[in-house]
C-alpha cells in the first residue's frame, strides 16, 4: 500500500465536471492499493497519516499532526501509485490489487481514518480532476 500525503491549503475533487468533495487546510491523501495489502497495512498507514507531524507549530517547525491542527482530510484512490516504472518506458501494474479488492481496502482505510476525524473522498475508480494548493510544498510518501 502506498499513501502519498500532501499538506494543502485547500483541495477539491471533480467528477464529470461536478465537485464531489472539498477541504480547506489539511491533507490530500492519495492511496494506491497493492496485491499484498491487508488489514495490518491499512491500519498502520491510517495511524501514520493521522499522527505524522507535518504541520507547523508556533515556531514554524513541523511539530503538529492534522489532528492537532484541526485540519481536514480528503482521500482519493490512485492506482497508478502501485505502478512499476523500473523497466522500459511504459508503467506496469501487475502489483496493483484487482479493483474489487482495492476498493474494499481503500474503503476500510477511509473508515479507519474516520474513527478519528471526518474524511471526505473522491469516487473510487472514477476519472477525477484533483485541484489543490500544496502548502509548503510538503509531500510525503508512506509505504507499508
């Protein structure tokens, strides 16, 4: 499982030219599910997402989590994070979980985050437009 966190001033998701989700200050969380992912991976990455101290404190040091600052979370499925780009010029997706499995793990990841704070989402499997203002820029890749 790969989770790309972007600290944002704001972010939104559009599907078919209609906005389906929008957040202010917080995290845009892009999630790629791989074949070997399981409950342990999703729970661990959800805890890391909620607890990672990437927001500034009063001294401008990264010392606060999204929970600490009362931020918002927008989670979007992105199977291309599971791509293998080590050979050739065309990405391979053999390590990506099949859609039904990926959606189940993705939804359970969202539910795990939702135990701590409200979470907005994109639409799994849809062709989406992601609009964001990356704050910093601050971007981190988390992997199981």
